[in-house]
């Protein structure tokens, strides 16, 4: 996993290939962070999607947040399942080919 210089783009890579990425954005609403999660097409190593969700939730931008708003591919159940494992009060709804997910973040210790 690498992060870009501005620490707002998270990449999951293997053998020089980007397998998954996420952009993390602070919002104008205090305590709310938005993230756009993407995965490469084709076969991916098991756990890639969960690793991406973990990297987003562990990112510095999430440190002071109470809620996360995220977009992810509509049919991707692994990412949604991982968000449900790590967050509270998760709601998801379809929006075209995208899934909109809202979750309350668990406090960091």
C-alpha cells in the first residue's frame, strides 16, 4: 500500500500494478469524510477490497471523523462487508452503477 504525496489518495499495489485505489476528501461538514473507492477490472488477489477499506478507515483523514460517506462499485460485496465489520450504523443504497455508503465510525483508541 502506498499513499500519494498529498496523503489523500490510497493505492493497493502488487508487482507494479495498481489493484485498488481510494480518494479521501474532507468535507465542509465537520466530522464527515468522503471516500471514493475503486478496484481494477479482472481477477484480483483475495482480500484486496478489504485491504482497501482498511487503509481508508485507518487513514489520517479519518482520525477525527465521526462519519464516512463512501462510493464504491454497486456489485462489490466484499468492501461493504468490511465496512460493516469495522463501522456502526452502515446504510447503503444504489445510485446507478455505484453504491453510496454512509457509516458511523467507531472511535479510535
